[in-house]
């Protein structure tokens, strides 16, 4: 038997690359008859990485670690098992990103066949039809699925394959960060949309919904899920059920404060359903896009109204904690992406 370990710096995540923080990857290599096995983990300090490598080598030496020859395991099987067991923990877009991988040649490979070259070539092909920030999701979710199911099922896989591919993918701009939008509607655009929706009496009260989004800072998907019974009329609060979260969405109910203007719009809605705005969010989004096209308003999305709402709250001199009670952002880092202020508006 041959067992060896290596210890070396690793820039394995986007945040650590940007901050310049160095992490350390410990890698164990085992060669036995008919078996080539590699195992690695990444740690924040050299000491933790070194301790882990020593512990694993000791376990292997004492034969407490059994390394059977790995049976064939398709990437598609790993993805399907992950979606079946853990897909409910994520939103529709995350599940879609992962399920989409089943359509590509990568899914037909055995897990042991994944190499940096395979990942890079996949991204090169994907960039022909998708943006780098979209392609990045392929790699992120594939790594999550393999890492999770490796722990659940016990198959062997060296995650450094992804780390080695990342360096090339970032440098060659085959993957990238999502562009942060700074689009806010102008006063003229809001007046034009208000007149447009106000003159059209339809089943979906677009005028009320648009201004509710601006006053409340709620996402479109949240607006259509708000329930009458969750409102507290004494404290002017409501509840967002299953609020958006990167990992824990189901059961993540959060109470928020209604600004007065948003509360007044709520009181104008007829109680014909358990929901305050019992409408299809896709219909609302399509109505908004259609209005913008007819009015010649370029590059304005319904979600930009949340940026407008958040920026308005800060313009009213609310503090970060106060704004979070309305927008329900978990941290200043995520909240900051929705703040688009003009330095020229400072009165100093």
C-alpha cells in the first residue's frame, strides 16, 4: 500500500479570491491493488489542514478505513439522487440549473471521468449560448451535488478537480459574477406607467401592485403570497412565508413592517381570497413588461422596483437595521446590492 498526503494553499472560493484570504487544502492519495483513491478537504488554517491529514493517514494505517473498488456511477445518477433528496431545500431556479445539466454530455459520464478538462470544455460549449454568470451556476451546483452525495453515499471523488478547473475558468472569463443592476425608474417613467395602468380597468390591479412593490420593497413572488390572516393591524406588520434563502426556504417565515403607504394600499384590496393579491406573478410580470414596451421604457424590470423601494428607504434616512425590518435582507452585504443612491443628492 502507498499512502501520501500533500498540503498547499488553495483559493477555492470566489469570496476568498476577492478578499485575498488563503485557505489550505489537504490531500490524501492512496494506492492499493486495483484501487487509486484520492481524498481532499479545504480548511481556513494550515494547522487544521495538517491535523486532518494526519488523522486520516492514521485511520488508513490502522485499517479502519475500507476502500472498496468503486462501482460505476453516472453523473446523471448523482444529480437525480441529489434533486430527489435535497431539491426541496432550494428554489425553482436552483433546481432548474441542476436539472438542466442532465441534457448535456457531461451527465452521461462516470463520476470518475470528470477532470478539469471535461469541466472546461463543458463551459466552452455552454458559453456559445449562455452568459458566463449562467455557466458558473452549472459548476457551482454540480460541485454541490457531488460533494453532498459523496458524503451521503460514500463514493470516492477528488473535489480538487473543481478547484483546478476554477482557476482557468475565471482567468479565461468562461464563468463570471452576475452583473449587479443599478436601474431605477425615473419620475417620468413612473408617471407614465401610473397613467397607463390607471386608464385600463383589468382583473389584475397593476397600478396598486406596482406602487405596493415600491412602498413595501416586496419581491413579486412574495406579493402574491401575502395572506390576510398574517397581518397584524395593531403593529402594521405582515408575514412572508417561505422567504427566499440560499439554503433554507421551506418554513422560513419572516415578519416584516408595512410602511404606511403600503398598508393603505393593502386596505383597498377586496377580501375575496385568503391572499391579499391573489394573482399569478407571471401575469403581473408580463403585464409590466408589456406596458414598458408600449411606453418605450427601456431595460426596466419589475424587480427593479425593489431596488427603487430600498433606495427610497435610505433616502428617507432610515438606518440599516430599520430597512432590514422592511426588506428582510439577511445582511448589509446582500442589502447593499439593492441600494442605488446618487452621491449628488447628499445635502452636505
